[in-house]
């Protein structure tokens, strides 16, 4: 029985973030993330999703993640999960919102699925910025899980700001290109079907 697992960022991504990166504006951060989702598809290293954790003030890039579910053979290897896990590893703790820590934000090419929504709550990020919507991912066949319809209000009630539709057309274009190219749509079913 294995006693550990490891998710490793693709070589092209490690090369892309080898030098420190700071992006001042919300649009710059999202453009970077949507670009990673497109590159993940182009390199054949995973699904059409990417995420990054930034320090909210100043925009210092803390970590990145791309979807590696199929390539890693691991259902939790969603872009947001990878980015959050790597940000926590970089900070040496499980709470990105701990006292004395800078405010962090998660920037994602698509709104979080059910699993990633839970991770957002426990991660300590102060803001979530999304491009494509849940329905955009569902439109190409992805199962985003039983996410509450009022997920934005639920996060905001916990003090986590949510910004939606930042460069949404760009992110939707990546999703549609992935589907048109025949990229694998995993977990596209519900029990009993």
C-alpha cells in the first residue's frame, strides 16, 4: 500500500515560473492564468484549467497549478487544489490567512467545482477571482459536482470575496478548444447512469 503521493508540475510550467513574477492588476493575473490553461492543453499535460495563488497586495505569484487529473491519474489534481497545496507548502503551513500572513487570492480560469470550493474555504485565501463560469465547464461535459447555487454568498459570508467573469470569453475559448480537440472529459457522469 502506498504511503504517499506526489503531484509534480509539468516541465514547461516549472520553466515558465522559474523566475519571480509579480502582476499588479486583476486582468494581468487572469491573463496569466488563462494562458496557463491554454498551454496545459497545448502541451497535452492535462485539462483546460489553471489556477494561481497571488499575494493580493502587489501581486506576487506564490504558486501555480494546472489540471493534472488525467496525466497524474489522480482525481484531486485539479488546478485549484494543486495551487493551494503548493502555496501552503511555500508558506510552511495550512492557513494562507493566518495572522501575520499577507492576504492571498486564488485566481482560477474557471469557477471552482464542489471539491475546490471546499478547499477554498479551508485554505485561508481572502479572495477568489474566476474567469469562466460553472455552466461553461458543464456545457462541454465536465461534472462540477453538487455545488450550492448560492456558493458566492456562502463564501462572502465567510469573509472571502468573489470576483467573477474576469476575461470569461478568453477562458471559455480554451474550454471549447479543448472539447473540440477531443480532450478527455472525465467524471462526466452521475451515479446510477
